[in-house]
C-alpha cells in the first residue's frame, strides 16, 4: 500500500510540473486579443444625454477604401456580438455584402422605443412615448456622425426586437425613407391596444407604392402579441403596396428570447437572396459576366456594388485549373488593380504566373504579397513567404 501511495504522489508531482511548464510556455507565446469592435460616446442635444454607440467594422475595413451599407441595431449592447458574427459569416460565403454594424445602447429603453399611448393599461410605463424623438436622434444626429466617421454607402438596415420591433414598424409607417430595410422581431404590436395596425392601414391607404423591404417574425407567443402580428400579416396580404418586398414567419419553435438570431439570419438571406452569383455564371461565366451581375445589384440596391475580390479570385483559379493561363493572368491582374491594398491578390496572381511557367513574374508578385501582407499584418504572410522562397530556389537552379 505504501508503494502505491508513493507512486500516486510521484505521478501527481510530475503532472503538476507539466502543468506549470505548460503555463509558462503559454505565457511566453505572443498572446494577442481578438478585437470585435469599438465604441464611442456622443452627446445628443435632442435626447439631452450622452449615448454609447458600438461599432463593428467589416473584416478588411482598415486595409481598403471601400464603402459599406450600414445596419443600425437597436439594443446594440445585447445583440452586437451574435449579429456581427452573422454578418461576417454570410458575407464570407458571398451571400450578402459586408456591412458596417452600428449598435445603439439603451438608457431608457421604454421611452426610446415606444410610440405614444393612450391605453390606461400601459400607465405602468411612465416614461413611454419617445419613439419619434428617438428616430429623430438617429436620423439627424447619429447617422450624420456615422457617415462622417466611417466609409458608408447610402443603404441602411434597421433591426429591432420586441419594443425594438415595434419601433421598426412605427418608423416604416411614419418616416419610411430613413431606412431601406426593416427587420421587426417579435414586435410588441399589442402596444396601445394594437394601434400600430391601424396606423399601417392608414399609411397603406394613402400610399400605393413603398419601395422598401420588411421582414417580421413572431415567436411562440400568444395573446395580443400573436393577434396583432397576425393582423399585420393579413393587412399586408390585402394591401401590400407596389415596390414593398415583405415577409412574415411565425417561428413557433422559438421563444421571445431566442428568436432574434434566427430572424436576422433568415432576414438577411431574404434581403440579399440574389446577391450570390447564379450557378451558371459562377461555373462558366467570364469576368464581364460577373461584373454585369453586380451592376444589376447596384441598380436594385441603389449604391455602387463592384464584383468582390473573393469572386474574381475564385474565377482566376478556375482558369488556372483549366490551364487557361492567359485568362487567369488577365483576371487576376485585374484583381490587383481593383484591390491593390490586398496581399492575397498578388499571391494569387503569382500562382497564375507560376502555373504558366513565368517564374520571374511569379516571384515579383509573391514578393508584393509578402510586402503588403506584412504591412497589413495579414495572417497568411508565412504562406506568401513560402511561395516566394520556393520560386526563388527554382530561379537559382
């Protein structure tokens, strides 16, 4: 028994030594934070207070001159983390454009997000009724500041949940031109005895056209919440104006708390459903075909949309695989002209020259990739350097 106890004690000591050594090894590594976004505080004259604004820039923002559409996210401090992830994930798949995310934090949520009410049942919401004032703050104070500080396109998406969804619906039918697309998630349309449906009807009776996008949802909720959301759906079925693209989904497997993530995912796919290249063009089209597709999107969304670097890059590798070296070099050279701040475009052009047997040109572009990648702190610099080292060895033979 003593020998067994001694063996256990010795094993425990060795494990402790290994853990301490591992901890020291990690401490010596280059540990860097992963930064998702930034925030700033602004003073609002309209609201008479300071407001905290959360900003998540698209990946690659700092190393480009591109402009981006903007998503304004109500309850921003609660939702910016998962929404920014959704945006980058879908954009990375080529399903939507990269977007600048602006999260608006709360001070008095009830005041800011609810329209006026004359319903005595809502008397417990003592500060309610400031939605129009809050919309004016967004339109006349926040938006100009965002457009001054960041590179933006004039395409704006509003996302709101619960009272925020009520705010989004109210904004659509009172000042529709502030935003281009509206996501209203499990909206509190029971507010003021369901008067929002009446407001929407009055607006639709007076406005036969409405060139906007609306996607609204309802979780597994009953009572007036369900009654009024279904009434809004019925109203739009009956009186949907020309130009309005809208959809409604009753997500019965979601709760009031879980529904935002799924709504935003489905809503973004619906809003940008034609964004990706059609299969025939992706498989067989030329760069000119790609450009034509994105030019058509520019007309639809009313801002300049260029063929993404990623798509041109994939096209170039399609030509490399088919051994159409001349076209691969042409297309990937064009990518370096359109996205000169990217390191990857030079590495890809180097691959095209390498496949064509033009080793000196490959070396020159791999060198540019290393230089630009180092400047950008690109995580693939080691790959670019390996390509450069490989062709330099070939040239020395």
